[in-house]
């Protein structure tokens, strides 16, 4: 079936919305296990117990389904980091968010990596539509950091000249690199080091010397309880 990008979004009934969500959830699970190339639409239909006509009712083609999977993975990332991510509006809040990431990665030993980052190497050079959707998703994730850092700047914790978008990009880059190396080494240590470096970079833009700077992940387990091992590392 040829894609039809001009088709308006269908108005879904509750049953239709549930069916679409089931298709996306099963596709996401298969993609995490097999990769995008190794996940066929037939496999998605079998896993979600849907017919070809049902699948194509909601998605024009595989690219459209993958795009929806990316959006769903972004939602999972944001939900997994609540409420720490929204509390990145002070130095303590930023450190607590980093501590949560490291604590979760210690539990999983990096297995699974980042739900979004794991898709980049497979899709960024193969599908421009997927690359664009991934870029949009990372930008939305990063926007939480930019907003929080802007609050820190407004509250005097960062200098007025601090470029909060550049700082947020620095932190996000450290996070993605740390998660990739944690996945490779089965250790949270690379993520600890990467986030610690990013925190020190942000601290260098403080309006005054920031006291009590702690390495990322140094918060005690009792104050940042890790999630269950089945959770994503972020």
C-alpha cells in the first residue's frame, strides 16, 4: 500500500485508540529486541493480534509506524524521569536528576541503553523522516533542561551570560555518550563520569562558586531509590 501523507488523522473510537496503542506497544517491544530492520510488519501484526487492514488503517507504512514508536519512546523517557526532570530548576534539582539516571543505570548495568539513542545508529542514515522525528524528540527532551537552566539563571544561580540551550545540549550529549558506554561496558561508571564532567561544566557558568558540588551518582541509595530492574535505564 502506497503511503498517503495527505490523509487526515482518523478520529479514533476508544476501541480504535486501544488497538492503535497495542500495535505501537508491540512494535516498540519488537524493535527493542530485534531492531527496526529485523522487525517486519507481519511480526507486528502477529504480536498485536491485528490484521493487515487494521494496521494500515492506522499507519500508511512502516516508516509511519516507526515514527509513532519514536514518539512513544519519548513519552516513556519523560515519564521515567518524573518528577526529577521537571525539578531541574536549581543546582540541587539538577544533581538529583543526574543521580536518578546513574542509580537506574546501576540497576540495569546499562542493558537496553537509551530507548531513543538506540534507534539513532540504525535509523539516522537510513530514513530522513525517522532522523527528523528523533531530532525533534531529543529537542523536546532537552527543552526540559533548557527551561530549568533558564530558571537557574533567572534566580541567580547561573550568570546572566550563560547560554542555557548550549548548556542543556552539553548535558544531553554527556548523557547519551555515557549511556552508550554504560551499555557497552555493563557498568554505570561511564555515565557517572560523563555527567560529572557535564555538571562541572555547568558549574563553571555559576554566578558564584557553587558549594557542595558532588559527583553525579554520589547521592545515597536511600534518597534516590532505583526503579525495578525491568525499567529502562533512564
